[in-house]
C-alpha cells in the first residue's frame, strides 16, 4: 500500500510520517518537498533509516505537473501542506498558492482518481474569533475568518472546494491550535505573539497526537471500520482533552514559568489584541477520539518536554527580567505584525479590526490591576456550551434533514432556499440558495448545515464584511456581536497588493 503525504516537513507532517512508518501494511510513503526548505533535513534523516519506504518528490503543491506522480498509484492522500501565520501574514501570495490553489488542483486530480482516499487538514482559524461569551465551537458553526487572516480565508475557499467536489472518499479535519517543541522559539520571532487576546479560549493539541490520528485513520480503514455513515464525506474538529483548554494568558504563563517569570511581568495588558484572533474549545472534539483513540498528552507535559529539550531556558532565571522583557519582547514592537507598529504607522484598518479603533487602542489598560483577567482554571466547571439557534435541530441525523430544515436555515441567514425539490436526507444534493443580499449560489445542504459555509464576499474577494452581513444574518450575529458593537459599520478589505484597507 502506498500513502501520499503533502506537508511532510511540517511539525504535524514529520510526526505523521514517523507514525506511518510504524504501519506494516504501508509499503511506500511518497512525500512532496520544496527544494531549499530547512526542515527537509528531518524527512531526509528518516529517509536514510527507511530507504525503501520513503520516496521523495520535489515540487510545489500549486503546480499540477508536480502532483500527478505523487497521487498516481496511492491509496491515500494526506494534505497537511499549508503556509500558516506569521509567514502567511508577511507573504499572502504564498498562502494563496499553497492553501487555495494547491487544494483546488488536488480536487481536480482526485476527481479523476476515484480510488485515492483524501484526508484534507484545515484549521480552527476558519471559525474566527471567540471569547468567553461563546468559548465552545462545533462543526456546523458559521465560518467567519478573522479580518486580514489570509491563511484562514484561503483555507476556507480550499475546504469549500473539497466539500463541493465529486471525490468519492474525502474527509475534512479542522486542526485546533497545535503545540510542538519549537513553538516557543518560533513565536518569539514575530509580532504575531501579540495577536492573541489574553482572555480568549484556546484548546491545544500536541503535534504527536495529530500524527497518531493520521496513522490511526489508515489503521481503522484497513480494518474496514470507516464508511460513509461514520467518517467519509464529513467534517470533523480535531480537538484535545479538556486539560488542554486554557486562556491566551495562561498559554503565555506556562512558557514564562520556564524562565522563572510570569506573563504579567513580561507583558503589559495593552500589548495584545482585544479581539479578531481565532481559537476556542471544541465542543465536539471527542468525535474523532471515539473513532481513533489518539489523545495522549497534556500541555503541562509539553512544557516539561520543552524544559528538557532546551535546558538553557533555565539559565534565564539568573538574567535580570527587565533585560529579557526589553530584548525578547519589546524588540518585537518594531515588527510589522505588532499592534505597536500599527499604531506608530497609523494602520487604522488593523487597529480597528483588532481593537475597535485607534481610541480603543489608546484606552487599553496599562496596568494589570485595571484589567479583568478571565481565570478559566477557576471557572472551568461553570463554563458550558451555549447553543445558538441554527434554524434547525443540529443534533438531527443527516438522514432526517427535511426541506423545511433547509428553508429555516436559509431564513436564519437572512436568505432563501431557491430550489423547490429536495429528498429528505439527501444532504449531498446540489441546491440553489440566496443569501441576505440577493446573491445566488449553489451548495450542498451538508456544506451549509454541517460545514458552516454560507456564501459571502470572502469566497470571491478579499473583503471581510461581517458588520454589514450580521445586521441581516442571525447566525453570523450570534457570534459577531460577542466582540463587535452593533453600530459598527466597517468593511475591511485588501487591495491588489494585499494592503489593508477600510471603508
């Protein structure tokens, strides 16, 4: 049996490759690498130890000719390839090629190769911003990528292409926030570290867990345990156990404890965004765990591994904390991805997206005594899933979905179901819909009800228009107004040069 793996050199990819090598039925793993990537050495190291079982192809996911060889003859294709933040923020054109164009090409090839089973990894970023008002998210929630998050936008479009495709066997898996051994060092190199609001919910999975899940999908399928009823042609959230649910502040706190400090010392409450990130607790994150039994670690164990792998972090305890704050944290104020940089350069569009405006940014608390910190650890047992009105019973099985359900969902979105014929339970039929602004689109009921996709400008342009949309769309507004005012009327967009604009 042959497995094709895209994104093998990534943090999730290398763990997946290691796990695939443990499956005796796997004769060969084809991997696609880009020439010149530093992390290719990790794949080549495994290649030297498993010379006959790893076949390396060089090319680019956005080049169709580079993909034919890796797909041909494979039983499975795992797409873990992605250009993620902060690289996608600095190079949006690369995000477009990898996350959208590449996925579209894969769909074209796989529709012509129906025997290849496709596992497509997308992201929690598709849901957009969540806070303590609605900390839980689930499959079926509306997809509202955060403003200027081109990674999430491109993944959104790629995922939609997969869900609307004619590939016989596919599954979409939305990875939650993932921790890996190099994460702390990577995050200390970019202003992206200031994008996470201190009070936002984050659920962390380990890269090793995600790799094990990929391998267990193959194992269970070889046993004949996966079918259309329980897995294929569906969307899942890849979550972790409840111990890995913490806040943005607690995430920072865990890292700074390694050097004998605390988040409250190294960060001021005015350093980080107050909205417009992505994250949340997966209400249905145990669905994959029930099928594949992959969850096997905690974030506390992760920090211990970091301490062991990088013992020099402990040496920082003898360095004056003020120096660390100045040269490790405050130096990033000059990074173009940091709020301080936006403020200095009068980047009003981003200050509005992440804070509500320049005055809101200026009014942020400067001292922790003036900041209301969400103590999730203390409140854990009193935080519950708060359902919204989706227009239908979201717990209803696919086979029982009726045309009235579809009409009610469209109405909640402020639109209409235009198709008049629908056979109860036929959730993969192509139907015609109309959104709240009279724009028509074709989509499957599964894509809308279970995928959370609903046509808006993001599907065809770089326009985040949720202030306008939420005024007529009750499903969007259920989450949008958790962090936005109802009288906001901002339309965020990017021009042809990916420059942030506001109107």
